[in-house]
């Protein structure tokens, strides 16, 4: 193994706690619906989402962040009921590019936990979030919070398993993501992946990736 390889391996161990590649950059989803991917029938099942709110979601998506979803829902759902909506429906937040107001939309996250979310920026991987936030909450709460967040995936080094954590990602698009490596810029990503999806879907996918 070269000195460079050793250095890279050591860095990955610091981030993930193991010599394996960094896994799960998008939080493991146990129960939350993604408004960009949910069917009309699934949206109807969400508490406090009446027909007008469901129609507004379908018309406005894709949502590129939780505040965009909140802006639409605030016109159709009473403020006191939004927290229950967000226990069932959510657009994952970029841990490295999210303001305090957006973090506070997460059910059960107050001022103290908002501070902890921001204190450890920039996050290199979701494993770092698990390690740091796990100091303050138990495993059950950590798993719940993880559903609401992600750390952007490096297009040139992410494993197939990492890429497949992107909501809505399947084998065909995984192949396209990998085919054009190495990416020299996000502009190249837009150009190549834009051959297969429309502008809205391209924007939705782009928020989950970076080119380092």
C-alpha cells in the first residue's frame, strides 16, 4: 500500500469508525414519506393533509428543501398541526447547508439540539452525525433524527451503496452516475445526467451530490 493509500484509509477510519467506505450519506428512512416521491394515495394518508394540501404538494414538487415544503403547507395546514405532518412527511435537510429555522422544523428539535446540529459542521459523512449527535440522545432518537438529514455524496468516491441511499435512486440511474466518473465539476454532472431526466429531477438529484 502506498503512503497516499494509507493516508486515505486512515482518514476514512476517522470519519466512519471503520476501514470500509463511508456508508449511508442519506439518513436511513424508517417511516417518513418523501413528498417528491410519494404517491397521491400515500399523501392522503398523512395526518392533517386534506385534498387541497395534497393537490398543492403534487403541483409544487419537487421541493428542494424542507422550508420550500413548509411554505406550501403553511397555506393549507394549521400551524399547530404542521409538526404532526412532519412526523410523516419530510424533505431531507443538507446538514452542511441548512439554517437554524429549517432545523427547528424537525419535530422534537429545539434550540439546544439545533445548536448541536450546527456545532459539528462541516460533516464529512453521516457517520460523523451519528457519532456526535449520539452523545446527546439514545439510539432510538438518533435513528429518528437521522431520517431528516443527509450529507452530500462525493460523486467520484461514493460507493454504489452510498449512491443508492439517495431517495428515488435505482439501478439504472446508479449506472449513469458511475458511468461518467471522474466528474471534473458539477456542470459535467448536470450535462451528463440531464440526458436522462428533466430539469426538475436533475435539481432534485443535484442537492444530494458534490464534486470534490
